[in-house]
């Protein structure tokens, strides 16, 4: 179906000028015996067949015959004829050049590796699908980020932690599943957006998944790696820190114990025997009841270095998550601040990590809320590799029942200037490795797919998966441009359709924010499943996510003078701005300050009136999304249109529920009426 093919639908283009132009280049030339280049050629042929209605055959290179030639430099006559200049020097390991040579009547895609050919082919297909003139192409591209990774949170029983789109496509019944076509199609979707790495199992690793690194499962894991390898994607596994105990039969997992180190070395050797290009291990340790080095009085440098040492001989990396905090804290202890935890744990360890350890830091200091400040850990560790972790799956942003296009949020995070070395210290430069000159760095994100026919539950949530990959490849792309590209590739080029869906996507994050938790406070959700409003759901629990609302005011005092001191983790003017209630940006005010309901925001409104206003407006705008979508009836597959319409209807209803619970709660707490008289108590 269209939904399954997602942005790789390659829909037929109408007869006319472009059709004729594209038809010229209807044969494909390759001269290397390479599985990946073959996969790329197959993709190209399939794409052209979709676009033009006839396949593009593979043929030999004959000077003068119009063709599309693919090849790595120095291994293909056609490629070497087109690219003879210093353009080649600009192309890195995954980059590519695409050039139309009118004398040779050839579109050539050249790269220094077969992975570059894959990306180049997907780029060309994108141009063709968008109807772009290919007469004079001259494109050179390199990915900005080295690691562009997807984290699956799939469990081997087939469930997906925080998954909102069905069951796992990788596992069922505690085994690896063999819907290899579906897995291959996933690999195609990922590679086409620019992703080059995937960890296939949940960061919460149970006993059965601990065995993925053993000979019991490695032959099957290797088959998955084969599929992903075809598309330039390296496979990683999440491991349980206590595996030596759980599956190794040892009596300790102490990172400084020689038998423990030996056990990991043996396991890693087995992994590489099965998968020579294995990427490495992803670890969640000492977090939310997961085991870790703290049990043995060791720190996270000890823990990660132990694994790094085992991986080093093979070129593998350890990706170590910084999501470490006390999830059993006493809510009455106002000085214990979960937001501080990552920085407090990791900053003092700067310089102690091996060079094949990468710290994976969530974009914000708490947990993927609709609005959080940027984690102050970015850039704060000069001698340590870091990568950023986003959450594509919409755990706290509507669970793929509400539309929430997250690329604008990610852009804001990436553009944020940490000011760590003065102006120009943006997060995007930290995570692309250029800021501190790191050997390893990049993006990771929690996937939003499952075995639903349309992959993501909400069709419009496909834009987040696509957008993530595009942004990881090039963080300079705008959220709007990415949205538009996704729409045109997925639904075609009807201008009204493109503008309508683009406007829905671009407004969606703001709409979701406005009817949920206000002013950066976060977490007013039902415990456990995290869907729907519950203002005090977590207020008296141990998880460390509080709003401190009482009859006088609301918010968390994280200032230096009277609060938790979290603001001191920021540099220079950022610290000063966040520390001051007068200067703190409105959208983050309650994250940083406890204020009376009558406190005036920079917008001029009081906090309480702003809560009422945003919630009324948000619910109204959610209602408006339904009306916009109605305009598209008849402009796309009827069933798809209906599916989205159903979700938008649910969203509008649910937005009213949010509005009413939040507004009534704060009216009762504050006793202050809505100036516009809209409240029904
Ligand atoms: C939280 C999720 C939880 C994850 C955790 C994590 O609620 O399911 O295990 O993050 O990132 O957002 O480890």
C-alpha cells in the first residue's frame, strides 16, 4: 500500500517534459561485483519503474548510450571518465557526487565507497520523484554527522517499549523473526533518509536479550546484520551490564575484575566472528533499576572502558547512555533534582573515557518532554565523545495518536548555543564532533516504527522518522523544507495538499505543547503509560518529576540562590538568563522557577491567565486541524485519508480533556478566574 511504501512510493509521473527527460537515462551501468552496489542498482531500477512505468535494465557501458552510471572511483570506466577532477578529494567515506555529463549523455554517481553509492542513488531518486531537472546536475554531498543511528526499543517477546505502531518487526516469541522483506524495507527507508547504524534491541535488556551476544543467537543476529549491511547500516546491540552474572554464570560484574573483563572479551570476539563489521554495544547502566558499575563501587568510566577495551581491537565503539539518575528519590526532598543528574554524574569523569566510548546524552536533562531546556552536558566535556539522543517515538508527545512533528523541536536543540567557548558553541557542532575535535560523535534516536501496515501508527508520524534521518545527515536543513520534501515524496505534488499538510505539521508541536503541561513544567501525564492528562500523577512518586503546584504558585526552583542550583550547569549568559525569573524565556519559566500564579510573563500575561489561554487556544487549534484535513478528501487514497481523519478527531477530543483537566485543576488551586470567563468548573 501507499502507506507501507511511505516516502519510497515512486509514484508515476505524468507524461510531459520531465517524463521525456528522465526516460532518456533509462539504463543503468555498473561495473563492480559488489552486493551493496547491486542493491543500489536494484533500488534505482525499481524507482525508475515506478516513476516511468518501465524498468531500467542493467547494461554495459558503451560510450554514447544515455545511462545512469554507478561506481566507486577507480573501479568503473564510466565513473572515471566523468570525475577526473579534484571534486573527488572532497568526498569522504560516505559521501557521493552526482553529475550529468551531456557529452557522454550520462548521469554519474561516484563515491569512494559502496555506501556512498547507496546514498547517491537515493538522492537521485528523490530528485526524480520530486520532478527536478536533471540535465545539469553537479552535486557533492557528505554527511555532517558520522554516526546517524536508530535505537530500537524492541523486546524479544515481540513487544516494543514505548512503541505505538504495533509489534516488533525483529522479534517474536523470544526469537528473531524472519520477515526479512519487511526488515529489508525498513533498511531501505532508513538508508534513504541517511541513517547508517541501528541497535535492534531495547536498552532495557532482559535475560533473554542478554543472550543476543552469545552463540545461541549470533547466527540469526548475523543475518539481520547482512540485510542492513546491504544498505550501509551497521548493526549494534544493547547489552545488560550484568550479563556476566545473568548469562555468564560468574559471581560478579565488577568492571575491574579480570574474569569479568575476560568474559566480555570472549563475547565480543564471538560477536565479531559472526559479524565482522559489527558496530558496537549500547548500554543503559545504573538507571531505572538497571544494573551498573555503581553496584561495585566503580564509576561509569570504569564500566564503559571495560567494554571499550574488549571492542577496541575490532574498531567497535561503546555507546554509553548518560540517562543516569535516582528513580527512587523522596519527593519531599526538594534539593534532589533529577535535572542535575547527568551532568553531576558525568562531567567529573571528563578525560577518563577511552577514545572508543561515546556518551549518549538525551536532548534535555529530564526525559523527552514536549519542552525542556537543552541538556547542559553538551559540550561540557572537552575530552569526551558525545552524541545526542532524540525520541522519535512520541512517548510524551501524543503517542502517535496526536500529530506532533518533532523536527522543529530538534532543530531548536541543535541550534542552541551552549556558549561554552563563547558564541558559536552550538549543540550541532558538539554532536558533529567539530567543536572539540572528537573521533566519534553523532545522532541517535528512539525509533517510532512497528509492524503496523503504515509503520508508525499515525501516518503523519512517518515525517518524524524521515526528518530524523535527513537532519542527522545535514542539520542545516530546515524543518519546513524536510516536511515539504516528505509530503511531496509521500503524497505527490498537489500544491494545496502540500501546503495544507505542511501547515499541519509545522503547527503541530506548538499545538500539542499549548494544551498539555504549561510553560516547560512537563510530566502532567498518567503514570506508567504516559498518555493523557494527570496533573498530580507523578507529584508524590519517587521518579523525580515534580511541579510543586500549591495554592500560591507553581514551578521548580532550580536557581543558584534558593533552588537546586541546576542553572549553574549552564555557561555564561545562558546561566544568567535561566537563573533570572525576569529573563527566563516564558516557555521554560516553570522549569527553572517557582512563581506565584500572578507572576507576569514576558508576554505581559500572568502565569495563570497564560495557562488558561494556551489551553483554550490549543484545544481550538486541535479542532482546526480536523477541518484542514477535511480539505484533502479526494486528494489521496481514501482509506489513508480516513485513518488520519480518525486520529485527528481523537486528538481534538483528547485535547479538550487536557484543556479541562489542566484549567480546572489550576482554577481550584489558585482560585483565580479566567478573565475571558470561559471556565466551566
Ligand atoms: C523513558 C521511558 C522508559 C525508558 C527510559 C530510557 O519511559 O521506558 O526506558 O526513558 O530512556 O522515557 O531508558
